């Protein structure tokens, strides 16, 4: 759906004057928007509609089991809003208007804000559902102390090379690093801020892939921006009534 939207914006750019208006090419703009709406609905029907309810249920189940955190309520609000949009989309899919009729075009225009919302924020639901992944056991206290001391020594030598970091759902900052010792490199995982005191090593792995499989998944990002666009209002509502979202109105949710 992102590809569909980008192609539509390209077509609309060709129809705009230097002030961003399409008054002199209104028909071409209307055709581009109608094609976008129909193509996006078809994509949703093909790829998302059969799985949307199960995806949202899985994501809710994960949120309910996560440690208490202030972002959990934002995720629940987001999932509820995605479910509301899904209901509206499926309602039209179940009772479509006559093909190529004015009623069908009106249906598709009204659905675009819901389709755009799923396009922007549906990946967050997928990322939440992916949190069902069960991480491997972390190092014991004794092993943590030993590996943390080795990592501190490597850092003092300039042989601790961080290459990836993310926040886990429990709020910890997880970082992957190469620990170089005696011309050998080991992938290790750190918990805590590596630029402050108190971080420790929680695991060591044969390679980056093994580390990714063993560690907690990254927490989804972008919730605040998505929540702004949950309900079409203000500029987004005015654009929705014309069949388009405001340019630049969908950035915060994309990862």
C-alpha cells in the first residue's frame, strides 16, 4: 500500500501547479485518487483482511503479558483504533457497491483514511505480535560478572565494538558488540547504557543471527505519531473528504 501511495503522489505531482493545486487538472487528480483507493482496498482484502483479527488478538495478548509500562496503554489504544478501522474496511468488503458506480467511489474514498492508518501503523501490531518470541535464558550471575569484566577490559583496550542497540519491552536498552580478544571476536549482548555505569553482559553468541534469536525483540516504535492519526480530524479529515491524506501527514508511524 505504501508503493501504491507513492505512485499516486507521483501522479498528483504531475497534475499540480506551482502552488500545489490541481484546479487545472482536476479530472487527472480524481482518476489518480480513485485508482489509489481501489488498489489499496484490493491489497488490504488480499493480504490483511484474512489475518487482521488474529494479528490484533495476538498483539493484545502480548501487551497484556508485558511488564507494566506507560507505553502499554498507548499500544492498547492503537490496537483498538486499528480494530475500528478494520471493522469499517471489512464492512465495505462484505457489502460492496455496484462496480464503477458513484456509490463505490464514495465508499472507497471514505475508506482511505482507514487504509492509510493500517498502512502507517499496522506494522506496529505485527511487531507486538512478534514479541511472543521466547528469549533464551540469560547468563547466570557468576557468568555475567566474568563476561562483564572481560568486556570492560576490552573497552579499555579499545576492542569493544558496539554495532546495534534497541529497547526491549521491559524497558532495558540492549546492545550488541564485538568483544575482541587474542585476535578472536565474540558477539556479546549488553544490558544498560554502555556510556554510563552499571551496564553488564547478559549473553555471548556464535554470530549476530544467533544473538537475535536468543535476545528479547526490539520494542515497536512510532506509537505517538500513529495515535495522532487514529481518527480523521482537522487537516486529515478535510483531506480524507477529498480522497487524500495531507502530504507529510504519515511520517511518524513508519519505521
